[in-house]
C-alpha cells in the first residue's frame, strides 16, 4: 500500500534522508523510529506528497505521489504532530469539509460514530479555537479516519492525548488494520507503541539501520537477549548499546 524506493531528500547541501527503501502492506502497523533528526518527519511528509523527493520514488496504492498526486492522496490520510485546524470551523464542520474534499458519500453515520468513539460528540458545535490541545488532536484523528483511507500516517500521534484517548486510538488503529488499512506511525514513546506495531523501521541520520518484526530485528542485531524491549533494540541499533548506563536495570541479588 505504501512503498518507499531509494528515497532521498536534500535541503540545500544537507542530506536529510539518503537511499531509504521500505514498504507498508495492507494490514501492517509499522513504527518508524529513530533519534531526533533521523529523517522520520521528512519521510512522512514525502509520502503525504508535501515534500518532493530529491531522488527515488514514493507510491501509495501504486500511485506515484509526484506524478499521480491526486489518486495517491485520495487513498491516504495524515495526522501531523501538531494539527492546524480551521479556527472558524466547528468540530462537525471539519468533518463536513473533509468529506467534501475527499468526495466521501454516506459519511454522516460514520462521522457520528467516530465522534462518539473519541468522546467529541458533545463538542460537535465547538469552534476549533475553543478546543484543548488534546481535543484538536482527536479532531484531526477523526478527520483522518473519516474517508476510510487505504493508508494512514501518524506523526507523533500521542502528543496531548490522555490515557483513555490513547487506548481509543489504538483500538481504532487495530480495527482499521484488520480491515486492510496500512498504518505508518512515528513516535518517541517507544514503550507505548511497542505492543501496537507489527513491524519497525529504525532510522539513523537519514539512513535505514534495520527493519522487520521485533523478533526479526533482534536476530539481525545478534547481540540482544530474546526478551529485549523495543527501547533496548532501539539503543543497540542507533548507538551500539542496549541502554544508557543510567537507564540500565540494576542487577538483582
């Protein structure tokens, strides 16, 4: 559903991403992780068609995001790390606008169910400027799910969400993946996405370090115990060590 092939992005003379290739198939929930500056957001924006690749190719459902941007974007949704809503629109008007943009028919029942699911039903007539940070995030999430995209991108989706909203989002992601949606999400909260994602793509300085399921990555790195956490895998892949000394668990007597 999402395929990134030898993707590179250069700003002036700085190479943000270099020769990156991976894919997200229907039903996959892939975690895109890496240190700050690893190229995660650049990659997300290129898949969404916001940034034009310097080299390489990005496709969504087989459509090139550069040469066939409209059909690619029709099958995609993006929830950015800091959603910017329309200040003069209510919550419900954001859904109406989204449905109009994507040409979505018979969406009202689905939209009402999403508002109930994300505890926004009593805010449907509230203007975006009157919402808290977490509620604005939930509006962006609801709009992303509204047109039932084939693929959805989440860039730091947990920012501003309370524990109940995080649980609701995870349930919605799992349900959508079971229905065939491809999900790519980026987060610094490794412990919180570890059980959600089926596979991981780990970046460092704009390059792919390792990818696969947690067990496959453990085997590729070859220096981790069988029950190593995603955090330990992350530090081994990006820094060559399982955990910083001050984060390591003490030996038990």
